[in-house]
């Protein structure tokens, strides 16, 4: 079990090794054409990716992030907190095609709700606790087949790019996992938030027909506060 804010060096090394292996086989971002392309953040020009910082101005801190040391606050509606470590937090990840995230789960039902990463596959390593995880296939010959597994400390599970997936803490104690993602900016779409919490809201006629329920059910769901745990 973890003690304090730091997780054991062996499990951290295991997570990083898994991420490195994962990147070799499934990175989705374009490869770098130089040693590195540290993201330049102070620009008003929008491009597909990030501009490169002058290499002469790059420092060690451009490749460093200490935000995964501390547990995330799980005192919220879904009982989980995702702490990302992508190009927005680590400028040196630009063009490298990888990122990380720490996910903390409250005891007795902490949930990382069904969501999808439009630009990345995910490699989940359980660092502490017991998680029920799963993903659903697309509208294909499998017919939205659900794949699930109960994971324990040290177990790993892969969520293919773009597919809806989730993690649920079935233990009586807190849980924590590290996710490796095959993009510097994987993106996230939380299904319930997107469908019922969009701004402006999706028309009632669309949702009542799609979900085969009456207006009152849809209005009730649209009036809920859809918490974003990212």
C-alpha cells in the first residue's frame, strides 16, 4: 500500500516501462524531427499542436512535473479525480506522442465515469486498490460488446483509442492508478456530460427519440450538475 505522497520506486518504474513499451507500438502523434520541440505556450496563434520554443531557452523544468506526487481530491459527485500530465503541464512532451495521468478513486464506489479519448489509446496500471474496469466496442459486428475485468495492485489493462471506457473502485479503501496515453493531448469526452450537459443543450426531441424516454426524464437529466473530474 502507498505511504504518504510518494508511491514505491518499483511500481513507478513499472508504470514508466509500460508506458514506454506502449508508446513504441501505438503512438498516434507525428514524430519529432529534432531532439525535442518544447511547447511554446505564450502565443496567440493556433496551430495543430504547439510551436517550438527556442532550444537555447529550454531548461530542465520544461521536462519536469511534480503534480502526480499528491493524491487528487475525490470529495465530489463521482468520487474520483484525474490529474493529467500532458503537454499542457509538461511542455517537453510536445511532438513526443505520450502523456500520463494519475487517477484517484474514493473508497466504496469512486468512479471515473464512462468516457472516451478521441486521440489516444490508454494503458492503465493499478498502483493501489481494486478496480472494476471495462470498455465497449463500436457499432460493429461485435454489437457494442462489453469487456470487463477486476484489477488488483500491479495489474494492467488497455483501453483502445476512441472506445468508451470506465473505472470503478469496488474496494473499501481508496484506489489509485497511473494511465499512459498515446498522445501528448489525448482529449477526453465524458459521455453523460457531453450528452446531457452540453451548452447549449441538445434539443429534447433528439434525446427523447435517441433514448426512447419522455421529455420529463431528459429534462431531469439536463438539469443535473454534471461534474467534470478532470
